[in-house]
């Protein structure tokens, strides 16, 4: 009787831990990612132009 009760308690506890794991994963890992696009500013000075050309190569 004691063994059956222990198995039942451990099974329920395992189910609760398993469910909490998936709930935490759902909160941590978002399904929808918002992408933020940067607008590039045009280079103003000669140094910025050279730097921009070096980055785009």
C-alpha cells in the first residue's frame, strides 16, 4: 500500500515538474520575434564615406 502511494505521489510530482518546464519554456522562448530594421544614414564626412565603403566590401 505504501509503495503504491509513493508511486502515485512521484508520478504526480513528475507530471507537475514536466508541465512547469514547458510553461517556463513558453515564457522564455517567444514564438513571434519582432524584427527591427535599422535605417542606414548616409555618410557625411570623408572619413565616414571611407569607413562605409570598407564595411560594405
